[in-house]
C-alpha cells in the first residue's frame, strides 16, 4: 500500500537501499552449509549436525550474507555489481568528481502481465559456538543472529510499476487500474539460539543423530501492508503539470508498523531480550535428524577404541529438518500500530495528494501521511499483530565419492503462504559438488532459486579461518541481465579433536623405563 502512496519512488528506494545499506541470494549458504566443517553454520540448516562434529570446539566470530531476487527488474548496468560494491568501476562510468554514474535505465523491466515479487535481506551471524562432549556423542551450540528481510508478493504489475517509478511516469498516468493487489513485509529481528544434538543410534554401519534448536526471536522493526483490492487512477494537477495525485474509488486492505522508538531501546538487557521492552518477541524451533551409512567403519577404528572423531565415516548421509517454526508477536502497544481499510465506491474518491507525500523523510512520516489520507489520526488506537517466522522443511543427501570429493543434493521447501503475514522463505533445489579437507574447501553449487524460476551457479571457498562465497555468481558478475545476487562471508576459529591413541603403542609400568640405544 505504501507503494501506492509514494512520490518519486520513495518506498522503492527506502526498501532497496535500506536492505543494501546494511551490506550483506540465498539464505542457505549452499556452498558451505552441507560441509562437514561448517560448524555453527550447519546448525541453521539442520541442528542434528551438532553431534559427531569434526570440531571439538567451533567459534564463529562474525559472518554475514546479503541476497536479493525478484521477477520484475533485471540488472542492466554496463558494469557488474561486484565492481560497484568494490568501487572498481572504470573511469568511463564516473563523473568529474570521480563518483560512479547510476542511471534509472540500469534497471530493465520484465513486463508480462504477471504478478511480481521481490525477496531481499541478509543474515548477520554473530559470535556463536559449538562444543562436543561425551566422546563426541553429544554437543551444544549457542548462536546469535541479526536477520533483516523484505518480501513483496502477489503484486499486480501496474502496482509494481507505480512502486518502481512513483507517479512521474507519463505512460501510467490517467489510466484506471482495477482489482490491484500487493503485499509488502519488512522485518528486522534478533535471534538467540540454543542447540542440543546427540547420537541416537550407532550400530557400526548404521548411524543416526538428532538435534533441536530453541530460538528466542526479538522483534526490532516491522512495516507491512496488504493491498487486497484497489481501484485507482493517477491524475495530474491542471495548474501544475509537475504534481500528480492518486484517486482511489475502492481500497481494501490492512497495514501496520512499529514506531521509530522501537529501535531506541536496543540493548543486551534481559528485559529487552526476554521481557516486554522490545516491540515484539516470540519463540522458534528447529528440529532435525541425520542418518549415515558407514560400510567401511572398521578402517576408522583402532582396536576397541572409538572411531577417529576427525574423520568422515559415511558413504551416504541423509538428513531432514524443519526450521523456523514459530512467530514474533508485536504487542508492545507503545510501538505497534495496525489498521484496516475498507473503502468502497467512494464518491468523491479518496485522494492521496502530492502535498502529504512529497517531503516524507521517514517511515513514521509515511505512515502518518497514509493515516490522514484514509481518515485516521496519527495516534489512532494501537493494535498488536503477529508475524510468522520463515518456516521451511529441507531434505538433503550427501555422497562421499572418494577421498576429499563429495556431492550434495538439497531441497528446501518454504512452508509459508504468499498471502499470509509472515516472512516468506525461498524454495530452493541445489546440487553441490565439493572438494573438502580440514583447512581447505572449494564448492560450486548449481541451484534452482526463487521457487525453481532462476538457474544459478555459485562458488564458495573455505581457506583457513575464512569463508567466502556466492550462490548466484551471475548476479555479482552481471551475466545475462540477472534478477538477483548473493554474497556471504565468515571468519571463524576451529579447534579439532585429539587423535585417538594407537592401541599397538608399547606401554610400560610406571617404574619401568624403555632402554635407549646410543
């Protein structure tokens, strides 16, 4: 709905720049998450990976990703996004002051009459740890994250163009648009997770482990709008041709938001994280199971000692998990607002004027302009709302070909409806070959992203304590007018298990000493 009410594409740029400015497509880190050395990053895919880890202790120091994908706009600049973010664009595309030139035409539209969607955001992975104990049969994990996500779904093409251009584009003016729809949901929240994993069965060749993560989700910020049915027309003032306004004869939907004060009290205080001082809060749950087939288990054992915890022992590994089951309830009435709109056959039409929307400088000012236009005061009655977490189910199969060579197949299915008030996860199907060793790993995922609409090739590397990768290389390098991009990195500290003792090593009584030949 905010897109309907924007001048000069205000909302479009707030949404895109608001996400990009935080600097971090795929939320799943396809090149890394299935690795046996992924540590805490593997827990976000399946918490059962905690048990029987290759690490005695794994410390994630910092990590971040950024992703964006859509079916409306294509990147069409003469330089790649990678050169843009690294400030390596050639002088040919810079102005006299050395600043990079950006033109509106660098976004190419895909106009086909279909509904449009956009998914963007990132995942700041803070200090986290994974610790193995009880002879590597059990493990605990503690994770911290900051997640920021934008979803636009079920948006009519005409309304998407209005969000993109504002009311300035002459070809969309003075036309009547009927039965328009669109849904927008912007979220920012903190996540604190506690994981427990354990070996459930170990019968030599047949090995099963399970795990669960309980999450505390602290809602920091939300803006949502659900335009369910709208008839409107973009008009131009007769006395000033540079001023446009929108007339709506039918407008049905709802919108809600958290006030700017919701971010002011951000702190590690338990009352903020677990009490009622934040704008919202809730709980989430991940559960998972992993089965490994180990036909050659004996070669990893020395006598009656347990198998070497530093070695991968499976030929096939199958896993399944349910992630992010839960919701955030925004119910601190000092910060939250939600309203429903039901305008039908309005005479005269409801007007969204240039005067009210021209100088918006914040989301609160935009909300107040909407409120006044539909007849609500700025301080209308507070109302709580609930936002569902990005619930997914995933199934994975990992095949150990030989030595350091592996191939992984992963299917992630989003379980949230495109019409409900929830964070929309991405559905992904990927195959990832990888070369994996303790200190070096290289992988190249081939994936169908955006609910199987986009074919993407990625690349990722883990060298020493550094991880860097992308699941959409074409978006970074500007190959084929991409409709998305993705980039992630992490810095970590691994501590491996001690090697098991050799049972054939000679043993002496405490008072005996071995003779030495000189």
